[in-house]
C-alpha cells in the first residue's frame, strides 16, 4: 500500500488537528464568497439608486423652471374710445327675468366685440412710451388669453370704463422661452419665434422690473390650451384622472375582494375554478392596450357610452386593476393562519361569519396595499386611454365622469408631442412632477393606513 | 345545562350495539354522553381511523393517548365535525350526542359546534379584545339579550376559566397580548361562553410551560363538575392526572379504553402496556 500507516491513537489526535485545519482553510473561502455576494448586492442597489437619481434629477432639472413663468405688470387703461359699449342693462320693474337675461347676454356679446387687442396694445406701448414697436410684435409679448381676461374684468365691473388699473398679465410662451433662455439667443431672426422688437422690449421690461417671474398657479387651475399655450394647465386632466380613480376604487375594490373571497374561501376546488384562476393570472399579464381595445369595442361601440369620458376610462382601468386586486387578496387570505379559521368554526361561527368577522379583517392591510398599488398603476396608465379617445384635446374641466376629459399621463403624452418644443419640454416635465407627486402621496397614504391597521391588530 | 327532551334514536342498529373496545368493566358507570360506533375516517384514499367505538361518559374527563399519527386528534375532530372543513375527508360509522346522530344531514354543524366546544393545541385567540373574544360566541348564537347579559356571560366565563382576576381591568385590551397560558385560558373561556355540553381539547398544554400547564390541568379538573371533557394529550402523566377514563390509540385503531387507573396499572393489551412503559411512542 502506498499511503503511510499511523497507529490509531496518533491518527485520532492528528485527525482532530487536521479537521480543524481543513475547516479553517475552507472558512476563508466561505467568508470571501459572502463578501463577494455582499459587494454585488451593494453594487446592484447603488446602480438602481443611481438610475433613479438620474431620472429624478433630470425631471426636476427640466420641470421645476416650468413652475415659474414670466408675468408682465402694466397699467391698463379702459379707454372709452375703444371700449364703446352702452351701459350695462339694469333690470327695470316691467322686465321679465327672461327679457333681462336676453338684454344682458346681448350686452355681453357687444362687450366681446370690442377690440380688446387694441386695449392690450395700448397698455403695452404705454409701459414703454419711447419704444417703437408694431402692433403684432407688441401683442406677441403677452399671452393671447389675456384679452379675454380684460373682457371678463370689464363684464364683472363695467365701472372700469375710463379707469386705469394695474393688471398682471401672463407673458406668451414665446416671450417666456426668450426670457428663460430656452431658445438660443444667437439664432438669426428668421429662426426666432419673436420679432427683434418684441425680443428687445421683453428684455427691457425684464430690466425695468415690469416683467417678473412668478409661480405659475394656473398650472393647477387651468385646463389645457392650444391657442394660449402659456396658460395651459393640468386641472382638466387632473379632474379626469380623479374621476377615473373614483370609478376604479368604487368598482375594482368590492368586485375584486369579493371574487377573491369567493374563490379562496367558498368555491369548490375543481377543474373549473383552476381554469378561472389560470385566467385571472393571465389577465394580470395582458398588455394594457388590449384592455383599451376591449373598452372601445364593448363600452363605446356596444354600450354606446360617450367617447373620451372618464367613466369609460375608469371602467377600462377597473378591468386592468381587477386581477391585481384579486391575486393580492387571495394571497393575503391564504396567508391567514388556519388556527384563526378553526377558532371561529370551533365555537360555531358559520363559514360566512368566519370569513367576514375574522379572516377578512386580518387581510385588510394586504388588500389596502394591493388596492393602492393597483390604483397607482391605473393612474399612470396611458395606452388604453388613447384607444377610447381620452387623448383628444379637451379645453374644459369635466363637470361629471360622462363629460369628455383628458387624464394626467395622457396630458403628459400630449404635451410631449406639442409643436412648441422649447416651451412644452419643461411643461411636460412639470406635469410628470405633478403625477409623481400624486403617486408618492398615494403610496404615503397606503403606508400610513397599513401601519395603522397593523397596529390595531 | 341543555338537555334534549326529544331524543332521536338513530335507526341504525350500530347504536344499540355495545362498545366492543371497553375491556375493563367500570364499577359505577356514568350516563353516556357521546357514543361512537365503528367510526372510520378517510383522507382521500388513505384510511386514518379504523372502526373506532367508544362511549364518553358525562361530567368526566376522557383522555385520548397514543403515539403521533395514531388518529386520536382525527377522532376528536370527528366529534364536532371539524373534519368537515378538511378537503377530501370522509367519515363513516355512527357518532351520537345525547342519542342523536351528529352526522345526520339535517343537523347543522354550526348548531353542533355550539353544543360541542373546542380548545386547540396552540392558543388561538381572535386578534380582538379580551371581551370580544369571549363575547363573540354568545353574540353569533344570540345568547345574550342585552348588554348587561353579555357582560355577565363574559364575566362568568372568564371566572370559570380562572382568568377573571387577571384580566378584569383590561378587558378591552388585545387578547393576543396575554401570555401563552393566559391565552389558552382565554380560549377555554371563549369555548365555555356558549355553554357547550361537551368540550374537546386537542393537546391544550403542548405549547405551554409547566406552570401554565399545571394551571390548565387544575382548571380542567374544576370544569369536570359541569362539562363533559374529551382531551387529547401526548403526555401520559397528564392523562393520568386529569382524566377519569383513558383511551389508547395506535395506528388508527382504538386499542384499549377504560378507567384511567386501570389502564395505567393493569392494561389488558400488550401494546398499551408497551406504550405506557415507554417502549415506543
């Protein structure tokens, strides 16, 4: 035999020393493996955080400037030479209500016919009396919606006639671009959006302090606008999204939770319920645009629900959210320890009482989390909404879920495609910030509620 | 205690048959509360219990002993039809409570479980207040007419379970915040709050320390005055301490059943002898 022979006693002694040596030799390797694994984990987290940081800083960098916009404060003189309308009708004793309304409407129509652009032009020119500027250039400095504001001011208070009041007017998108440096100042005149005189006057107003940057509240209060892009806001899309979320919560939560409870607790376990389960899991993976097609075919073509309505959007998003809620609720129910069910059944609670008094309340935190995640997902969904007409340009804030509306993510999509790139690039990022802020809020609410529900246990 | 006036005697001739298992005669037998004849249980294709026949006398403690997997818990769960909730479980034979078949299709298992209460291996109070834990049973069965009625039921149940003095100042705190032994006594209070006739206990002390165990054993001895108790236990000492009758199960068969002192001192069957002397188990 080739190997050496050692007496048994010595072998045992050697053996234990040898064993320890072997364990120690391996130990270094094992620790090294652990260190490598940890380093990989840290690297993965760092990479993920890095990408998130890049994304967020990009969005914030681009979007935050859009929350301030240039405003021009000028004296507006309601010149009787231009505002040539009769006095506002006063209701006299013989007049019926309808007659008075008709007269009032007639008066308002006449007020609208007044050349408000001329009032605007005069105010701008008066702010820089020594500056030579043509009408078109002067008017291009302020947003086109401002003339309607002057009209509305006058309708509300006809006593303004002949008066001079200070009005803070929104600068046009082009002026805003110029002042913020969003457009290259060295570009030749042919490639500039504003005429040379308008540019110079804007700069001068800025130096004088008549033009100032102020927080753009109208982003939250105005609806989308194409003719006056500087005044475009998110309010319409926000309300549209809000209606959709309400529809989703009202429909998806009860239907989803009840289906999950039935499937998990009451349904017989057979081929048919297996088939349903497989299909629910498949539904969760169906691309959202398919739900949009379904919504267009069923809700709009068959049930004749209105196009672009948040109700239809909400129904489509409900279909999309249902599988998420069902799957999460089922796994929450499955995680309830059997001892709780036994406890309830053991003292003679019926199946339904067991489920609704004891099992379901324990799963509330899970259901809540699933609901908020589902709703947040639905809130950010764009593709299915495009197919049911919610990408239409809607300039009013919807008064009900049946009125046409846009939605926040769709608004982002629409602004992203706007021709006035310089202005809307920042606007798009601003809308993204609002949407992300909303998501963060939803998630914060979810965490808060879950913590509260779990503490109650 | 509720005593049925119209005893429905099952038509099956199984009922009138004497239990063949009891080999040791009892000197002064108590009236029989639960009667089982030829009970077999199947989980799917697998038979877990083979033709078990036993008489459970009232106002006494009957202990089921035997090695793990011998079918004692399975049989216990047949007595209040908790096996119904297990998928693929089938029970044959006859089990009668006060002379009426509990597997009668016209009998609602919910009603049965109000008459046959159960305490489980692991304390499993509801994640609710102590008061709610006890009040839940009487509430769903409509046993309390008023708020003060319910307060009285809760108090007397907790008192019977020997927990009242420990929790009377914190009735509205979570039941899950109690210690293990207190939780188990809360579960006993919860079971007796619906005034059952029979209480089934499935290894009620296996998750408790020796002091809590002693407390529960004392309690079981007190409860015997008013209730018929069936207890499954792994501990032969416990069976010897608390029970008046003992049944030994092995491999799904009821091997031997009789007065506890006789089973432990002079068992008839060799398998019983081997088990209680620790030769296997």
